[in-house]
């Protein structure tokens, strides 16, 4: 279904699904980073596979936001995703948190997606209110 200006119209359920998917991806990313930084394993193939899968999920949400006409949210999400992918190269066993560029950028990228998940819940509530004509 098309909304105004030919953009794809997104339902409240879709926004909520994007929010839940983003939150799930964030939890998996946190778990993978925690395992990578605290484990003594010699390889982290499973953890990096989870990170790649989560990056794909977050890219999907960003592209859906762009398609729905949320240019700022979509482009900011793609930028945060690219910055987070760049920053993760410095994440490894025994990493010490600090104010070095990769750590700060990875933290900001994660915080962006937390804010995005909250914003998507708000968009779902707003769309639901608009669709029904009454508060959800």
C-alpha cells in the first residue's frame, strides 16, 4: 500500500516488528562482543557470524525506513552500521574500555540503535493512534 508521495506505507505492526528485531539484534551483538572480549577461545567464528547476521538485520531495518520515507532515520542507521562495522575491527580478547576512537564509535553506534528501537516503538504507537483514531 502506498502512502502520500508514493512512499511505502508502514503499519503499526511493522514498526513494532522492526523495533523488536532491532532490540533482539542489539542483545545478540552485546552477547557476541561480551564473549569475544572475555573468552579465551582461539577462534570466534560463531560470534562473528552472529555479528554479520545482526548487521544484515539492522541494514534491512534501515533500508525499510528509507523506503517508508524516513530519510534521516534510515541514513543515520546506515552510517551507524558502517561506523560500527569499522570499529569492531579493534574488538578482541582482553580489550580494555577507554576513550580510543573504535571503542567510542562502537558505543555510539550501539546507543543509536537503542534510540532507534525506542523511536520505532513511538512510531508504532503514533501509527496505531492514527489508524484507529484513538489512543492505543
